C-alpha cells in the first residue's frame, strides 16, 4: 500500500530530533510490511471516524488514516502533542 504524508506531517518530521527521525524511519518499514506488528501498538483513536495512532517509542507517536489504496500519515511528534491535534 502507498504512503502519503500531509504537509503538517512533513513539517512535524523535520522538527523532530534526528534520533527520533531514525527510529521512525525503521518503524515505517515495519508499518508497510505489517501494520499489526506488536511494536507499533496501532490503535484506533477515540472520537475520530478514520484516525489511528502508532508508536515510535514510549514518547513519540504518529497518526494516520487508512484509505482503499493508501495510508495518509497526518501528524508525528510527542504523544500528548499528537493526540491533541491528530
């Protein structure tokens, strides 16, 4: 499945510490191979019709939508920041 990124996601990613960017780059490979990989801890976000979150580590998350032919990465950053504006 293809991956698309919102402009907000791209900006968020640029502002992450380099070490978190590197962790995400590894996680996105797992995500593409198997969205249900246990280390991603994917779960549906409450109060949103088609919004999901996945873990990069204990402090950083990314949010996404699932569409027929692609995933849309919406936001990435610290847990609390991402969940306030997914």
